[in-house]
C-alpha cells in the first residue's frame, strides 16, 4: 500500500493491531479504563495526553459496526467496559438495552456542540443524556480536482451520465449509497419506503454501468490516490482531508442535492465501576483539545462536534475539513435512513442486485 494511503484511512489495520496490543498489555498505572471504540480513538496523540494527565492506562478495543460492538458487550462480563463509542443513529438501541448510564448535563459542554449535531432525539431519553455526539462527517463526493471539472461535482446526476465513465469508484455500503441516490432523485432519507426502491434501483444500475469499481474505503481511497479512479461517490472528508498535505489535488464537496451525514457518539457504560473516571474521559474527548486531536486522527479525519475545537486546529486543517462551509453543509445534509428489518432487507437485496450487474 502506498505511503500516502497509509497516511490516511489506510492506517486502519496498523492501528487495529496497536489497539489490540494496548488492550492486552499490562500496565503499571494506578488505574485503568476500558473503552470500546472506533479506530480514530486508537491514535496515541489523542489518548496519551489523557493518560499522562490522570495517571491512568486507557485500554482500547476497536470494532466496526454496531452489531459487532454489541456482540462484544454481550460476550463480556458486567463492568468489563467503561466507555462506548457508537454510531449516533444507534444510541437509542443501546439505551433500550439498558447499556448506558445517564451523564449529568452539567458535566457536558452541550452549548458548544454544533446545534445540528446534538441529536437530542438519539442521545437523550426522557430528558436524560446517555451519549454525546463527538464527531461527524459526510458520505458525499471525493475527487481529484486536477482530473475532473469541480463544477460537475456539484450535481449528483453526473453519476448517471457517461462523462466520467470508467473513472468512478462507488463506496460499497448500501445504506448511505441508497440514501445518496434517493437524494439525487429528490427523496428525503427519513421518508424512504419500499415504494421508492424501484426508482432508486434504476439509478443504482445506471451508476454501476459507468463506475470502474464498487469497493470498500481503503480500496476506493487507494484507487483515487493512485489515479485508477478520479471520483469516489460515498466518500468525503474522512477519505481525503487527512491526505491534503501529501496529495493537495484531492478534494471533496457536498452537491446541491445534499449528502448523507454520519455521526458518532460517546457514552459511559451503566455497569462501569469507574463512572467518574469514564465521565472525565468523555469530558476530555469533548474538550477543544481532545476534539482537535480526534478530528485529525491518523485513522480518519472528520468534523469535531465541539465548535470551540476550531481554536486548536490549524488553518490548513480547517480548510481540509471545510470548517467555514459547515453551516451550509449541515443545512443541506441528512442522516442515514433509519429503517425497520423488512426495509433494511429490501435495501440490501437491491444493493446485491446492483453488484451483480
């Protein structure tokens, strides 16, 4: 894998190894904290300042996908885990399972969180806060601005034309891609039903015909960096922002029809025997210092939820993250579709059909 790829999201596998080693290593610190996290939390630049300031060892275990995380919890003993990083749309699921503790409102910088990503409907229940949005970003369009016309990237309909045939990578994840395709034909993600799938399917098939590949994050990013493709539909700042120093030709944007917004939340396990320390860790992650380091983690970049993190980011980092365009982007993006089992299965079937074309 090229060095430039390892400098961004492609470091996932290396960091996963570091995380596992960190979890299994013995520590001589006074206290330990066990956190179930996404790979961006395994960056030593993020974790070490908290460890040193609190004389604590943070044991990290990385997982991908809420189902995998919940499976780890189910196989663990009560009290094994203290902190949980989870997809923002899945917080209600964890609350329903009685996994998360209430976090006192006066312990959190809620006023500093961008209002559009506070996601009270997900992170709170009956007036109690169970998780807080820590980072967010977009499934949108990443591209090589030296190879394509940036104006073309402002319209999703370019993906069912022949102009860039053979130069496009489609992100291989059905949920945001079906959501994006829906936006392209004027459908809001929150309103998607099975009746919308035939029209979406038609556009997905058209996209597949002009695409070079349908691939995961690392393969898509590698193709963009190497020049095998010039565009990734489904990409975003998390694909290109961390590479802008090495590859200034890579860019991303939100088209006029909008894009999908992802968000990750952080909470404290109800069964943790270290509630105070766990809350202190959450406070650190949500602080301007913690947020700036999380936003620019070596695994993947994304927007910090705390608006004051801008004070700790360099101008170059803010430019890569499109800091000044966030008000516009937040208004023009929607959350992932939240679907029941039947619609989810139908969406997966449509995606599988597209892959087989």
